[in-house]
C-alpha cells in the first residue's frame, strides 16, 4: 500500500513537472515574439525619422 502511494506521488510530480515546463516554454515563445515585434517597431520608427 505504501509503495502504491509512493508511485502515485511520483506520477503526480511528473505530471506537474510536465505542465510547468510546458508553461515555461509557452512564456519563452511569447517573450521571443514580443522581442521580435519590439525590434521591428524600433526599426520602423528609425526609418520614419
């Protein structure tokens, strides 16, 4: 019984870790997209002046 609960705990921690890394990955993509948009807007502003 104790071993079964231990395996459930390990499974839950793997699921939590997977969801956490997925969220971090999504945030990294968002940051890269925002950096790209920021650079694009800066270049557009420089061309206007």
